[in-house]
C-alpha cells in the first residue's frame, strides 16, 4: 500500500470498510476503470481510538490480501489503498476534485428514507470538490444507458459533460432528461390551463432540451444521444428513467458556508431513492464549456 500517493493521478476513489456496501462500490469502480485502464484507490477511514490497535494491523493485512487478489483479477487497472484516521466523510472530501470520482456504497432503501438523509454518500456529495458516486447494494445493475438530468443551469452543464464522457468511454447511449412544471403562480391564476401560456412554457423547455442535445451531439459526434421532455416533477422522472439505467447523473450547485453541506432538493431526493448508481457532479467540477 502507498500512503503518500499523488491524488492528482487517482481516477476513482472508493470509501472502503469491507462491508457489502463498500464492496459494491469497489466493484463499480473497477468496472468503470476497466474501460479506461485507470486507477482505483481504496481509502479506509480508521477511528482514532483504533489507530494503534491490533484491529488496525488486521485490517491492513486483510487489505493487502484483497489488493493482491484484485491486481491478479484486474491486470488492466492500477489498484492501491490508503489508510486515514478520522471521519470517513471528512477524509474522503480531501480526496475529491475534478480529476477523480469518489465512490461510496449505500444500503438498499426500505421504508422511510428520512434516516438516510445524513448518510456518508449524501453528506459527501453536498461538500465534495468533485463528482461523487453513490452505489446501491443490488444483485445486478442494469447495463442500460447513462441518464443525465438537464435544466439549462451551470450545474446541469457540468453534469452533462461528465455524463457524455462516461458514455463515450463505456460505449453506452446517453439519455438527456428535462422535466418541467408550470410556475406555481401561473397554476393558481390559470386554473383553467390557458393553452397559449402552456404552449409557450413548453416550447421554452423544448428549446432547453434541444440545445443540450445539439451541443453534446456536436461535441461527441460518435455518441448516441437522445432527449426526453417530461411535464412533471423531475425527481419521479429521474427515478423512473433510472430503472433501466447503468448510471444516473445530476448536478449540484457550488455553494459556500453552511449551504455547502446541503444538496439541492432534486439531487438530495434522488440520492435517497434511486436504485441505480448515482453520480452527483458539483458545478465547479467541470468549468470548461462544451464546444
């Protein structure tokens, strides 16, 4: 294991604690890096009280054995591990950045999702400096398209660019999804649904989607790109599209202060309920525009 690896060269970071959830994230990371012959780094966060214990020594030994097995099974991927002391979310944040994806596993959702609101994945996605992948525990993941939510914002643009790169490298289709609602004030005033107003609003949203599809199609001419316009709440639309998706990508705004620790409502609710791998891309993770 290398405890002083240059983070700028790391492609996928995995928050690893040898649970079934973290092993699911590790499997996803290995598959992701197989397409690019890249690097997977396992990061194990250790409680300070265990930093000099026999438990830590055993964890290091088990990790060395795991690394040996992974390197033999995935010869095209560089696999390494680091141990850090402290809170897993705080430590993984230090590894995040535009050049790396941080992947963490999560439990399957059962019943109320309120207790998952401060899971490591959601906490990390809210404060990360780069893309965060939240990987659910499941027997098998769909091998479908990559779905990305677009709304014309800067954060959605960053998510779109990330999704296009992932779809290109994995040779998957890219599906852009744009959901829209009539403004609440208009819904109250136009109870009878003024057809002209509804048509104008719909055309404006159609243009947002069409521009995004055109932009990506021109930047990635070999990529199969489709667009879907849905009238309704974006969260159910994303969740529905995710059922056959290999990955769902959403953007989050780059915030500061206390708000930096909170995801936007769409990203947050999707993160708590989606059953496909979800990647949350902060606005400042991809500053170069699509050209």
